C-alpha cells in the first residue's frame, strides 16, 4: 500500500505563481519585504528554491506584462536550467486606464480590440515558452444598475473568448476563471462557475473552468462544484488559496484545511473513476497557487502552500473507498462521514518523511530552508524595494 501511495505522491504537481515571490499587497498598502524578487529572473530563482525542497513544484505561472521579457526562449532556457518549466500564462486586462469600464466587455469596440489583441499576444507567449494553459481572469463588470446592458456584456464576453479560443495551438487550453464580486460591485461579468461553464460549453473543447478557492460566497460547497465539473469534463484547473471573509489572499489550507481535503478527495476519486471522461479530466487538472503574500516571507509562504497541498493530497489518498461506498450504499450517514474523518485525522507526516527520503529531499523542508541561508542571501543581494499598494508593475530589466 505504501508503495502505491509514494508513487502517487511523487507524481503530484503544484504550480507556483511568479507574482507570489515579489512585493504585492492589498489596495491599501504593500509592505516591502527584504529580498523579495524584483524581476522574473529572481522569481524563477525563488521558485527553484521551493522546487529544490519539495520536488513537486517545477511549474511557474507567469503574468504578462508584469513578467514580460524581450526573449521568451531565453526565459524558458533560464527556467529549464533551474529544473523549472513555464506554466500558465496569465494576461492582464484589468490594469490599463482604458479598462475602466471593462476589457472584452467594454462598450467601446476599440477597447475590446485592445484587450483581445493582448490576449492573442499571450497566446504567442504560450507558443514560445511551451506553456499549455492560458489562465484568464477578468475584472469586467458594472458598479450601478443601468450602467450597461447586461446581455450585451455577456455576448461581448463570449465573442472575445471565442476569438482567443480559436487561436490556441493544438494541445493547449484556456482556463476561464470567475469571481463572485470585486472590483465590480453591482454585476461581475463572470460571476460564478455556472457562467464560466456556460461560456466554455459554447466556445469549444479547449475552454475549461478554473476554480479559485477564494472566489465564492461564504458557505459555498466548492467540492461539489469540483465533482460536477469533473463529471462534465470541464474542470481545467485551480487557483489554490484560502479565504476568511472577502477574498483569496491567505495561504491555502490555513483557515479551511478540511475543505481542501474534501476537494482533493473528489479529485482523487475522479482520477480513479470508471468513467473515462471524468478520469481523463481529473488526470489533466492544473494545480496552481494564487496568493498575495502581504506580510509573510515570500519563499517560505510559498513553501508552506505547496506542503499544505501535499498533506491534503496524502490524506485524500488514504480514504478507504470500499468502506465509504459500502456505507453510502446502506445509507449509513455517520459511518460514511467517519471514513472521511478517519483519513482527515491521520497524521501523514511519517509518510511524507518516507517520501522525501525516497526522493532524496530534506525531511523538514521549512527547517531546511531556514537553515540554508537562502533568505539572508537574497536579502543582502536584493535589498528592500519599497512601493505603493496594489499590483506590481511591468518589469523587463534583467538584474
């Protein structure tokens, strides 16, 4: 049994986001951290440290234009030399002044064309970096009733997504994210998983839904959404994080570890399903972290995120499916729940220690990171870069 568990755990992959290694913050304030990455090259260096310690985080999602460079072939090579690959390409259609009233749903055609041109440019970046996924999030929406025609905005969204979908190379995908609210406070154009799913069905086979754990109302059963989308063959990926109240800036698994476990339980179940569509979908899900580390040390925060995902996955693998299905078939409510709780309460740290020994890794990754001197080294070399709140700015300069 342990051999099967170790094999599954070795195959786990978590993609870290370039923006999680740099200074970022809320719309109120960015607290600068000593040694925070200033360029995409430094972000890749930090990601390599996380991969060195975990062995399961080789992919790095990048954001355009924040991570724009003149030569993406060089970027791909730089990543490869550090044991990394370029993961999802994330366009930015929310920061330019022109997007004040939206991007692909903007009432002005010229603005819509500007946004779509940027998305198509990012498709070219995918080709040059070998990325499989175009990860799309839109801030589009309205703040007041009557501000714009809601059905027209829905049609503009679909038209824009369709144009980008049809430009995608073979073997690649577009992952369509959604968000309940913010920054549009009256109507958000992609307001829940159903809106994203509906567009994906209409657009084509390369369009799949991206589930961000922080983008739901309080109490929403995310694992049920996961199960539904798996069964429909339309679950493309995740942005892992955690929310306490309004958004998604906490480290995954910190405020809601049982929810994370239940999500992984559905994914494990799907990956072993007798239904070919569900199985294929589950086996091709992209697992990505999307967190804004505001007061935490950047690399250690990312390391903690990856390890939390690893622990939840390990627990999900321990669920006794035969016993669970037996209890379910009998309608034994509490027995079925206890099967889940038995797996969730299992201390998987000895199993993960065994896994790391087999992979030639340090048994305690966070302790190893703290003792390595890496953080002190980058703090000396990079210093502390101060700035305002909000999102990072475009960076093309290689340090």
